[in-house]
């Protein structure tokens, strides 16, 4: 292989949706270098905006920390196609990073740059593909030279590594490393898959999807000056490797409930992702449009060009896209407790997560990323100072303001139990008229009596005053070793919910495409949520989160009491779904997506 002096790279960050013009370059003729000779090349690299969830091609640059560039890497592959191209060489771009030129807010591209880099041109036949990783210092381990020792997330790059491997090998980087808002910001970005035909109201039939930019060998020049002045060898478009979520809206209200939003967090988040978005071109997802008569939206492809003949795509598969019986292993779940931390509302208080997508068969609540909103309620009948309240058996129409009230219910149920009542009636008391009442019992709850949540009765015992009433000691049936089954049954029957400080939790699943793109209505005779034969065409992408999309959850009110802790996620389909908060979800460019929710 021959050594080439410099490779000029122009980078563009795609906003998550919006259109932009191509970089303007000098088209003057230079000395074109024959194959096998040294030369210079120029690449244009563009950073994307983020799209929105209300509709495709609604974009926002986001914050400066989200498109700052600290370091970069160029990986060259060669072969007859994207999927079969194999690794040739890799280079650090950190020392060559130059000036980034910001684009107009609302366009497809946030910022762009052009870089000159010394490379070695692969001496193999076929296309040369450029793969760029920005802010990848926490993901990429540099090699000892351009061909040896390179790794990503512990996976080695060798002559047998294909581009298909990069889109199908699951990785689990630290989310705090690849989506870091501290200092100037550090967000991992990699090549964005783009489509060659517009979607939206036009059918993108006949188009193709491409992720890795082809390097034009005719634009490798013999001098650095020519590479700087003339046409770049490739234009590269990158996107952030994470999805962004914010919660905004009405943070307090008095009708029908008096409430204030305490904060929110994410739940059911994916634990793995791919280094670059996997769009699996073997499936013609770009042709999907709802069969509903009122819909004319080929939702997976945008209609505003990123550049001439290139359009944003709004689909991808994650490492557990079509898996069954997930359980908790692939996801981080909060169920069964209260969050250790909450994030404040507002567009400047985002959380980030790996994309979480699935086919329609797996569009199930315990596999769908959701937001959990915490609201502090002030209810008539609650404790006037602490705002604590309790409910039993899921009945939120009756609330109890003190622990002693629910303890009394536990004691009453215990004394009315047939086994316990018989043991007391058959016991010899210390005198006539001596009876065992609620005051003679002590009730012990689990640790959630301190944090809030669904309380478990762990023990019901006869206290010293009660024990003194039995002439022959406390009957065996009332002793701790013998009444466990009765205690458990009473606890499960009462299902005591403790809203500590009046705090109530509301889960809201995140929707990717809105009702105008994937309408869903339950017919009176419908027996399944997503009936075939057109389930994928009608509803694929309705729920889930995709990288480089910004999902805005807009709380519009609180109408009911929610849960005292983060509720378990059922294994039922995402539709229909019970929601007790009013939310509106938007995805920004980031592609921006907005979703409203009334809690």
C-alpha cells in the first residue's frame, strides 16, 4: 500500500431533522492521483440536528454541549458493498480538528467542518468507505499503527472486520461517558443512515439506504493545497448515538387535584446498543405507510433533503429488537421502589438513553422505554402537615391520613380471621369480661414504611398488655411462628399504599410516531391489539426511542391519584395503555418528538 499525505475531511453534524444545502467547495481541477500513488483527499463531515415526535423533519440543534467535538477517528473499509467491506486502516483526527461552521437553527445540519488527514489508500479493489467516530475516546482504543491494535468497546478491528459487523455487534458503553454534558460536552456520534429518495407524502420506492460514505478516488490529489481547495472525496453525515428525553409543561395545578411536579426519571432503558445505527436494508421498511384511509405518510423517510438526493431515516433495530421473554436482563428497570434521584422538568434538564426499538410483536410495555413522573399531591383528608396519605385495595376514593388508621384495618382483619378468632375464644382469660381488642396487637411493616410505597405487613403480634390477659399464655395460633400465612394473606388483601409526603408516581410510555402517522383504534370486535396481516405496515415504530431523536413529554395536568412507588411494568401490549397524566410527546432535531400526557 502507498502512503498518502493528507485526507481532507469535512464533518457535518445532522440535526435530528431539517434540510440543509451542501457544503460549498471549489470545483477547480487539480492533479488527480493514479491508483497506488500518494495524494491528498478532503472529506466533508456534517453533524445532524435532532428530529421531533410530532412529525418527521422537525428539527432542533439542541444545546452546544450536545454537538461539541473533542476528538475524532476515521476508519477506512474497502469492498464491493457496505455490508461486505472489510477494515483497512484507522486514524485519529483529534489533532486535525479545525473550525466548525454552525448552520441555521431548524435545518438538518447543526455544524460542519473540513479536515485534512494523512492516510494510506487501500490497495484493494472495490469501493473505499469512510466511517467516522466523533467523541469516541471512551469507546475507541487506538492501535500501535494505522492497521494494528485498534478496538471499539473491547472488540478488535482486523482485516476480517466488516462494516456489517459494526452494525450488528452489541456494545454496552457507559451512558455517562458517551452522553456527557459536563465541561463543553462530549456526545458520541457516528455515521447516519440516509435514504436516496424522499418519503413523507411521496412513496420512496426504488430508493436505497446508505450509512457509510464512499470515498471518490478521483478526488485524491497530489498536493495538500489541492485537497484543501477542491472537491472533497466524501461528505460524511453523523448523528448522536443516544436518544434525548425531557419533561416540560404544567408543573403545578389545583384542578381537579392540587399538585406540583417534583421531577421525573427514565425507566425500562436499554442496556446495549450498536456503535452505528442498524437499518437492516433487507427489510423494505421505507415503504411502510398506514393503511388507514386518513394517513398519507411514509413515516420512516424524511422529505426535507440533508443534501441533494439524501434524506433522513427514522427507523433502526437494536440488539434485542425481536427477542422474546426479555425479563429484566436487557433493560434497567425501577419497578418496586421509589427512584433514588429525580430530574427537574424543563428543556435544559434532559436525560439520555440508548435507542430501544422493536417489531410489532414485541411492542409490549415491559420492553418499552417510559418516563416516570413524580407529583406531590395535596388532598383533602391527607395529613395537614406532612401530606401523607394511605389507600387500601386500590380504592383511591377513600384515603387515610395516618398510619394508625391502616394499622386499625390490619388489626380488625386479623381479629376477624376464623383461625385467630377461634384461638382467642378457646383461650382462658384472666377474668370475666376480659377481651382481646385492637389495642392489644402490634403491627409491623416492611422498610417501605419509611420511604413510601406498597406496604407489606411483616408481623402481627400480641403486645405485653394483651399477653397479660391470657391466663395460660398467648395461644400458639397467635404466635409469630404460627401466624405467618394469615399475616401474608391479610397484607395481600388490603394492598396498603403509602403516599409519603403525598408523592404519587405516573408512568408514561414514550411514543416515536404519533397518532397521525400510526393511528390505533380498538374496534368493538377486535380481540388482539395489533391484528395481522398489516401490523408492521400500520404500527411499526409507534412506540420506542431512536438515537438522535429528542422526545419531549409535556405534562398538561394531573387528574387522578397515581402509584405510591414505581409500578411494575406488565407484559401486555402497548395499546391500549392506562395513563393517568396528560402528556404530549415531541421528537426534536435532534429530530424532535412531542407527547402530551395528563396524569
